[in-house]
C-alpha cells in the first residue's frame, strides 16, 4: 500500500505545507516528540535485558510507586523537548510542579503536558504501556512559561497523541485534522504511516472498566454496566468485557474496534483516578477527531477548565453512542432508567390501591 512508505516526518512536513503561515516550530516539536518516543521504545523493548525494570523505591505525587522506566521516560521527554527551543513550559504527570525549559534558551511558543509512561503497573509483565502528550499554545506573553500556560481546557489543544509500546510500537496523533497512526519500523528506525484517517465506529460491542470497583460506584454507573451485560439482540448487548488496565492500550483497541472505556468517580475518589491534563484531555481530542466522544458524565471533557496541575476527572471515553448512553444513565435520563421508574411507579400504585378496587380490576371480564 502506498501510504506505508510515508514516514512520520514526511507526513508532518506535508501537513505544514498546507499552513503557509507556519514557522516550522510546531513541526519540529512533533519530530522531537517522535525522537523521544523512539528513545523510550528502545529502552522498553530491552527492558528484560538491562537493569531498568522494577521500582525506584519512591512514590510520585499521586502516592503511586515509581518505576525505573517511568523515571527514564520522564527524563527523556523533559530533556529532548526542554532543550529544543520550541517550548515555553512542560508539565509531567510524574512531577509535582511545572518544568522549566532549558535556561540558556529563549522560551518558545508551545506547551506540552505529558504522561511519560501510562499503565506502569503493567511494565514488569511486558504488557502494553504508553506515552500520552498534549500540545497547547502558550498564553503568557513573555518570559518563562507558567502555570496558566499549562492549565488550559482541552479545546485549546493544537495536537495530542500517544505512543503505544508493545508487540509493535505505534504513534497515533491528531492536529485537529483527523487521527493518523504510524507503526514503528525498527530496521529503518522510522514511524511509517499505517493507519491514515482512523475513524471509530459510532457504537461498539466492548466495554472496558475495572469492575472490582463496582460497589463503590454511583447507582447510574452500576445500572449502565448492568445494562451492558443484559442480553438484547437488537442493541447488540451483552457487550464483551476487555480491560488491560493500561489506558493507552484499552483506548487504542476501542478506537479501532469501537467500544467504551470508563473510569468513573466512586465513593472513595469522587473524581476517579485519571488525570485531566495528561490523560483525559489528549485522549478526548483524539476520540472526537475520530468521530467518538469523551465526557465526565455531565460535560464534554474538552470543555473542562483545569484548576490544578494534577486534577483528576471521571472519564467516559470511546464510541459516540456508547458515551451518550452512559451519560444518560449517569444523569438518570436513559430510557431504560425512566421505563424502570415508570414500572416501579405503576407497581407501587397497584400495591397502594384499596383492596376493593384491586378486586374489581383483577376480576375476569
Ligand atoms: P497505572 O496505574 O498502571 O499507571 O493512569 C494510570 C493507569 O494505570 C491507567 O493506565 C489505567 O487505565 C488505570 O490506571 C488502571 O487503574 P486500575 O488499576 O485502578 O484499574
């Protein structure tokens, strides 16, 4: 197929041609990101052979155990992007604070928020893990970039993407002009266009959620997941359960096949587990660009204005109609919920009817 010979750099440069006003800085930033991805990929694929597996012995800002590969990936991205001159500021899921760019350089026009290695609990078992990134324009006018540059809603993203390290490594991204996937060809050291213009089915047959949290969920989420499991040929239920526990891997599979990923809030963590800036917003941008959707149950993820660097959000992500169904359950507006309510009202009314009337209505004609 002809597109298999298009490299990521060629593709990005071709896109740049369609923007004559472009300075080329954004293009260089994407190419730098791809370089960082290749460096991380090299280490991930050698992970069993070099001393990079296992924990560092410390915890990150979220109280999670930090893996050596997490630290490696964070350092690579911070180093490669921080020294190239395209960025005003960076923020990493692994760092408490924003990261300044190289002191000897004038700050650039862009901001990158990133999750260096998502799905870390899977690292030591050779299961897919990923890097997620989000590129924003800086909003501050001069000097080094600051927190206001980082705390922007998803709608302001210029690009977002992820790299999934696994049996084959892929880089998938959008600049707001569709979603394109590139597969890493190790013998060439290049990402080649393998999945141009990815479109996700409007409805899938897969649900991905950590169901061990069931008893902590709201009634709306419980009902939705119960509903997905009820057989109903017309709507394609029951759905199949697929949960890797690596967001990038679960998202990628559902993007291609159709389906829904959920990480709702629960009694312990009202906002769930996933981070708005590094996980939810970039994947929401990709989902929407592929024809899918992303919501926190009440509003579009892309519209949420972040208040804090490490803010979490409930996440409902994937095929458009599935996300809509889930939102309606959460808001108690889905027809299955209203029908159940009507049924309950009718049953209650019948139970409350005076005995005389009860006899007359139930007597045979
Ligand atoms: P991990 O903790 O392994 O890094 O955000 C992190 C994440 O993985 C996601 O990749 C994944 O979807 C989710 O957490 C898994 O959380 P649970 O173990 O609670 O299911």
